[in-house]
C-alpha cells in the first residue's frame, strides 16, 4: 500500500473547478442540443452564453439564448435546460439546482 492510498480521499485535497469551466460545459451542451434545429434554417442566432455560480457545492446556471421562431419555444426551453444541467452534473459531479433561461432574441426564418 502506498502512502497516498493510506490517506482517506477526503483528506487528500480538493479540486476547485472555475465557474467559467461550468459555463463552457453548459454552452457546449446547449449548442449541441440546438444544432439540428438551427441547421435546418437559413437564419441563425448567436451562440448561447452561460454564466454559472457555484455556491456550497451546488451550481446555478443562467443561459442567454437566441431561439428560432416560429418554433415550440416551451419545448426548446426544456431541451436547453435539461442539456445544460445534465452535462454540468455529469462531467463535474456538481448538482445543478437552478437553470434560468433568458431569451435574448427570437430569430424569424428568412424566405429563400
């Protein structure tokens, strides 16, 4: 048995993940979730932006989005929330207690 293995995991140290890392994970998840929807359209919105605040081992995510219009906005909102919360929790092990969604702009489809 090595010396490091003899020390319980809780006493070996801590890993601090920067809030911007959580934000990038959330942004990537939302981009992937919306990719197919945006690909089918001629007009595109800006990439999603996220801010994340981690307090007491729990994350609160705020997403700033452009969404296509017309579309099922409620369905897209749920898709984005689930994607962001799922990816952050899956890759960091940090539970996400809240996902706030701010729709910055609705992007109408242009005619060809």
